[in-house]
């Protein structure tokens, strides 16, 4: 097992990474301060892992909150289902919520923990690659609103993150690939060496080779931890973690929550960011090609939906949380491994990227 620490004064926590960590009860139990625990999961994950996690809490007052599966249920309505059960089963302020699942469950459980009785403890047990390398770390929690993704939420850090890579063995390949998009993101924004490693090892990671997978997850979490330590509430640097996300959120909202996976939308968004960065003269053709190749070889989409036209893109992107003082800010690349957040780009180049369709990066 490897342990990373996210250092944030009194809100720091360990991130454990290893195989079959769910069979080490003490690892989780030591982060639970009282006898009440509620495991929040969904209908897909419950038959796979719920009882294994429940067994850790033999002798505790344990609730099992099982939500329907899907991004469309990441809403205030279903958040309220968590509160309903916690209240009905008399959970008090010393309870600990356990998020057992992907980013949807992690974001919702974290937000429920932030709100329930003005804040209770929670632990992340991420079971998708995306959640293991990104959403479980850093304390962004929340739900969607019909008018925009992740628009209602809070920064709220967990007590611990427990990453059992064995849980990925049941994850559909499409989901694994979507999570890999976020891994590529780390290489592109701040670690050129890691990007080269990914070019050489992406197949091993996608085939769940334990050594390669552990390395990719550890590297991703340590990059994210370092960024969050420097900028927890996204005043600057943390926004670089959103490479491809502003374009991607527009794609997700246009398609309807859940039709494109988050990581797939981010993949296309990263292609658009590469394209615009080249139009600005910052990236060479070779760098853009390498980015595009890795995204494509990982089996991720590289072309936005045909019907998503420039005007709609602009309208949807205007909802982004990075819009500041009426100006859209984008994460762009100055080279592989160096990202900046800027609103300083010519509108003409931006519009060309939005219109490029299947000619992106070509
Ligand atoms: P998800 O939570 O919907 O999980 C994907 C699918 O895999 C679901 O059907 C789920 O039931 C299933 N699943 C999960 N683990 C499984 C397993 N081990 N075996 C079999 N099936 C399994 O999607 P996701 O990609 O994990 O997360 C996407 C969400 O994360 C989005 O809502 C996005 O906004 C959010 N997100 C948050 C942050 C953050 O910093 N908080 C960062 C990135 C993404
Ligand atoms: N996923 C982006 C962030 O955590 O800031």
C-alpha cells in the first residue's frame, strides 16, 4: 500500500492506494470517530461492494443509502433522499458518511456531509478510475442544476480517501477510458515526463496492470494534492485542473446529463484546448499531434457532437464557473506540461476552434 498526504492545515488527510484495501478494516475504522456510519452508494455498486464495506462496521449503527445510478440523479432531489434516510435513522452530528462509488456518489455524499447538521465527517472510497484520480481528492462536492453542471456545491474535505484498485476490475471499459482522460490531463497541464510515460504505458494502464495502474493513480493524486494544497478554493492554479472542462461541460449539458460520460466530454474539450493553443501559436504541430494521438489511442472521442454549433457552445460555456467579470477564461497550454488560465485570446481563433468539428487539430 502507498500513502500520500494532502496537507491542508487542520483539514489534511491521507490517500491510501493499494490492492484489496477493503479487506483492511482498521484502515477505514480509524477515521470514524463514533458509532454511527452511513454508507452511500448506488444500485450498481451495492451488489458488488456494499456488503464488503458494511462488514468493516460490524457492531456500528450502520445505514445503507442506495441511490439510483446515473448523472441525472446527481440533483437536489436525490440529495434530499440521503437526508431523509439520515434523519429517519436518527444520525447525529458524530455520524460518518462513506461515499462508495464513482464521482457522482462521491460528489453527492461529500455535499450531503457538508450540509447535514452543518457538517459531518465523510470518507471517500472511489470505485471508478475517474474518482480515484480526480473527484475523490480535493474536496469539491456538489450536485447539478437543470441549468448547469455542478452549480450547487461546497468545498468540503474528507477525513480520508481509500483507493482499492481491485474495484476497477468490475468497471466497464468505457468508464475506465473516461477516467483515463483525467490522467492524460495531469500530464498535459503540468508534467511532461508523466505525459511521455503515459504515451509509453497507456495500454498497460487500460489493461489494469497493477504496477502501471498504481503508478498512474499515485502520480495523478500527488499532482492533484500538490495543486489543491497551493490553492484549495481555486483562486488561481487549481483552475488549470479544468483543462478541457469548459468546452466539455458545454458538450455534457448539450447532450443531456449522462449521455456523454464526463471523461469523454473532457477528452473532446482537451482536443479543443490543444487546437486553440496551436492557433495562438503556443503549441507546435508535433505537440498537438501527440496530445491528439494519446487521446485517440486511449479510445476517447476527439470530435464534438455534430449538432453542437458555435452559438450554442458560446451560450453554454458562458455558464462556466471560470467566467469572471463577464469574461470567459480558458485553460490553454503553452507547451505540454505547462498550462495557463487566460481570458486573453482573440475571439476569431476561439470561434475557429468552435467551428472546426472533425478538422480539430488537423
Ligand atoms: P459515475 O459516478 O457515474 O460512475 C460511472 C459508472 O460506473 C456508474 O454507472 C457507476 O455505477 C459505475 N461504477 C462505479 N464504480 C464501479 C465499479 N467498480 N464497477 C462497476 N461499475 C462501477 O461517474 P464517474 O466518471 O466516476 O464520475 C463522474 C462525476 O464526477 C461527474 O458528476 C463529475 O462532475 C464528477 N467530477 C467531480 C470532480 C471533483 O473534483 N469533485 C472531478 C471530476 C469529476
Ligand atoms: N476536478 C477539478 C478540481 O478538483 O479542481
